[in-house]
C-alpha cells in the first residue's frame, strides 16, 4: 500500500540527463578499452623499405589496416601508436655518432632491433 505511493516520476529533463550520462559512460569505457589495447596488447608490425645509415635516413612501412610509409631522420623517435615508436640507433665511435640500426621502442626503451646490417 505505502510502496505504491513511492514510485518515482521522472520528468523529460531527468530522462534526457540519464540517457546522456549513459552515452557518456559508454564512450569513456570504449576509450579506456582502446587505451588498454594499445598499452598492453598491441605491437606494431613494421617492414624496412630502405636504409641509408651514412646520411641518417630510413624509410619504413607500418603494416596494419591503413599501411603507411614513414621517413625517419636522425635519432628522433617517431611515434607510431600509444607508447610505440621507431628511431635510428647509433653508436659513438671515436667521438662521432654513427647510425647502425633501426630500433622499435616503447616508452623510450628498445624492444626490438628491426634492422641491423650484417657485420
């Protein structure tokens, strides 16, 4: 008897607010899932197209849904997705830097050497 009188009546403004909050929560959860995927599951697939260590340039192809070719110059880290990047690695020989490899990096740490010339 008393419980029948306690029904909540929602007006139109409150109904719209609840729907907007639900849509916002869904968008935020999709963003969190994508960030989790990039941070813990995803590892980019990269193919080296051409390399010129004397000049300090390389062209790589990032494989995926939309493959793209990127030109790398110097030791700058080129961001791919999330924490992942690519750079030319160098070694200091007699006071001068010599490029000698292409590195796949994650959070500025080398994960894999993509290309190293045969010695």
